[in-house]
C-alpha cells in the first residue's frame, strides 16, 4: 500500500513539474519610428493618459483620453479587454510608464509605452485638437 501511495505521489509531482508557467506580460517601449510601423486595427487601443486640458491642446489622431493623474485610468482599465494591444503616451513618458506597469500588473498581455507626446509630434505622427473622445 505504501508503494502505491509513493508511486501516486511521485506521478502527481512529476506531472505538475512539467506544467509550463505563463510568462507575465512585458511592457515594451517603442520609438516614434517603431510606432509608425505598427498596424492599428480594431484590436488596438491608443491611449493618451494626460489630463483633459493637455489632451484638448492636441493629441494623436484616434487617441482616447484616460487621465492617469486624475484617477480615471485606474477606473477605466477595469472595463478594458486584456487581449487587445495597448499603446500609451503622456507628456514626458512618466505617466505612460506608470500606467503601463498598472496594465501589466492587472494581467494585460500587449502593452507598448510610446513615451512623450512631443517626440511623437516631432516624428510626424498625425494629431488633432479638441474635446476628449469617449473611452
């Protein structure tokens, strides 16, 4: 009887040891040039995590506003699809870096930090001004 129990225990241990662990998502940083090469579609989301005032002063074409500093980002992300591809930017790269880490910790799989808005503008990415688009 003891031999059977040891054999079963060994079988369980070896079967568990072979189970691959899912690697946590990694935040990838993209330069403006690299971002230009990305294929934007229905499975991609471009997020501006600046304040509404910064957003109204100019933002990337198609970007949705989710204010990191004002706390909207933390609320909004609870309703987002974790399988979509997220591109984030802010004024300098600080808030987008923090927001990207929050997405990573929450289990989002595809996260790209684009850094600061001005470098994206200087790279010639299309921009627009006006009111915030709905999340």
